[in-house]
C-alpha cells in the first residue's frame, strides 16, 4: 500500500490541500495544468463565474484526453500492423527448417 502525502496547491486563486499517493511534484504539476486551463478560459470568455470557468476547463481537459486516447489507439493499431507485416516479411526470408541445408549447397 502506498502512503499518501498532503500537498497545498493554488487553483484559480484558491488554496487547496490535496491528499494523494502520487509524488507531491506530480500533484503540483496537475494542479498547475488545471489552473492554467482555467486562466486560459477566463482570458477567452472574459468575466465569468469561477465555477463556470472550472466546468469549461474540465470539459476542455476531458476533450483533450479523449483526443489523445483516440490518437494513441490509432498509433497502437499502426504499430501492430507494421509489426505483423515485418514478422511476415522476416518469416518469408528465413528458411522453414533452420537445420536444413540451403538450396545453394
């Protein structure tokens, strides 16, 4: 079981104490990413309520996550396809029985 540590972070101008099993620096990086996204939303949308900015930031982060997951799935399929094709090419070039004499002699 991993131990949890408390980290105080600032998001949208408010301090929050987060208990997490992740490394404190990682938690700070996550909090900064959320804070940055809320700031971006507020810069684009102008004066909006804090909770609305947080909701829009969450939706933006979720959208980014889903896009990256889709891209990762496509890359995995491409890698699997290339690996299969490479394996077929290698098998075609290798002799069927490694102990058998080559046709040349």
